[in-house]
């Protein structure tokens, strides 16, 4: 039985077009800035995101961490949502690398408003760290793929600017947000100084993310990438797949969103599980296990034994993510296998 893998869209495998592009990629030494395929990818990504420049980085984590290093100095304060990836899943990089202090915003389904920001404001004082940067996440992973609209981000961004903060967007799944809202990615990236987007999630490239921003910031980002060990050589092999991801894989995300909806609507009806359908806006389904006799890790193990892999992200939190390696038939089959396992 082939397992159906709904743990994450990071599990996607490269398409035949990507493998062909990789095999044929023109390459050079990217640390010297001489890899034509990397240069092309960075230019196309910058254009798509409406920024002057972009930098190809090995991972989303490195892209976010470089952004923190760019915008802050040791001891500064970074404002970010309490469930954000940068806070939860980047191995404490905030403290370990940029050496900044997080100030958490307790959002509602991953989002927050101007009032939440204003509530954090303090008059400058010798005792206080300097607030320097606000980070947003679109789509919001732990909230279940929730989308921030341009209007929502713009309001918050304007308030952040009034408070003297720079702005970084963790857009690991920004293309999902753009497709869901039917807007251009540049439209959603516009209010931010820097934006990170991933090629290796729903877009199915094997490796890589991009950090985009002004020419000056990205030039500095290049130095940080080198320091962190992310200066790659004939990286055009990877960038070639990234170009296919940007050119061919964005529009199909809509299919993943439809599949997530199908999964969510059925799971929401099972006694002992809860799904807030208002959060199912893209390719992530967040399920809360409410029955008392079963916790999320045990349920996930039960599903896995039945041939469906999901993520347990907390004692009561299960996450399912749809992606291009899960077809409509796979969705039905996954539901059949989970239904049987759940009833057992
Ligand atoms: N998220 C992964 C895990 O790290 C949790 C996943 O399976 O969803 N920002 C956001 C919003 C992300 O979801 C991720 C990856 C990253 C950044 C980091 O990207 P990578 O994995 O390329 O370092």
C-alpha cells in the first residue's frame, strides 16, 4: 500500500520538467555571482515580488534568519505573532543568531490588528530594548493556512511604520495566499521591506527559498548568507528547478486548496474532531482532537498504520497539508483509510 503523505507540502518531489531543467542547467560559481541560472531566478523572483533584488538561499529558515540579522542589532526587540514559524520552528535562531528578544502578539487565527500593535508600544526608555522589526506570516502555518489580505497587512504595516519598525514577511506560502485571493504576489509583498518565499513547498522544487528586498538590503543579505554557510557554488542546478517552480507551479495551487477543503469538510463532521472551516483557506487543515480517550500523536500513529501520514503538532493538534503529489483520488482514498482507522 502506497502511503498518502499529508504531513507537509515540503514532501513534494520535483516534476519531470524540473529534472530536465536541472540536467541541462547552465551553471557557474554563484559565490562569484557567476551562475547565470541563479541570477535569472533571482531576477524573476524579484520581479514577481515587486522588489529590486532577491537572493537564492538554501532554506526558508535561512531566509528568515538573514532578515532578522539585516533589520536588527543584538538586544533589539522583534514583534511577532505567538504561533509564528520564526518563533516556533527556527531552532531558537532569534536568540542564537540575531540575538534579539521576541515580543509576542497573541493573534486571532494567526492575525492581529493595529490595536494589538499599539498596545505593545512603550515610550523609549533606557531600561527597554529597542523595538526594531515586525514579522508577519502569510499564509499562517500553525493557524491552518490562514491568509492575510493586502488591506489587512497594509493597515498593520502602516501602524508598524508609525512605531518605527521595519517589516519582514515570512511568505513561505505566499503563492498560496496570492492564488487564494486571486492577486499578484507583489501586491501582498508591497508593504514589506523584505519578503521570504519558498520554492520547496507547494511549488515542488527540491531545495530553496528566496529573500527579496531593496538592492542595498539584498547586497548585505549576500554577506550574511556567506557567513551562515549558505554561499553555494554551481547552485544553478537547483535554481533551474526553482525557475520551473515559479513559472509553472503557481496556478495549480488552487487544486491543493480544493483538496484541503474536501478533507476539512469531512473531518469536521467526525465526532471527537473539530475543524474551524473558516481557517481552511489554502492547503492546510488544522484539526483539533477533542475526544478525551485519544491524543493527537496516538491518532496520527493510527492513521499512519492505515497508510496516511499526518503531522501531530501538539497534544491535540493534527495538521494535514495537500500538495501536488496528492491527487483527487488520493484525497478520497486517504479519507477512506482514515475513516476506517478512526472508527476502529
Ligand atoms: N515549515 C515546515 C516545518 O518547519 C514546520 C512545514 O512542514 O510546514 N516559514 C514557514 C511559515 C514555514 O512553514 C516553514 C517550513 C519555514 C518558514 C521554513 O522553511 P524551510 O523548511 O525551508 O527552512
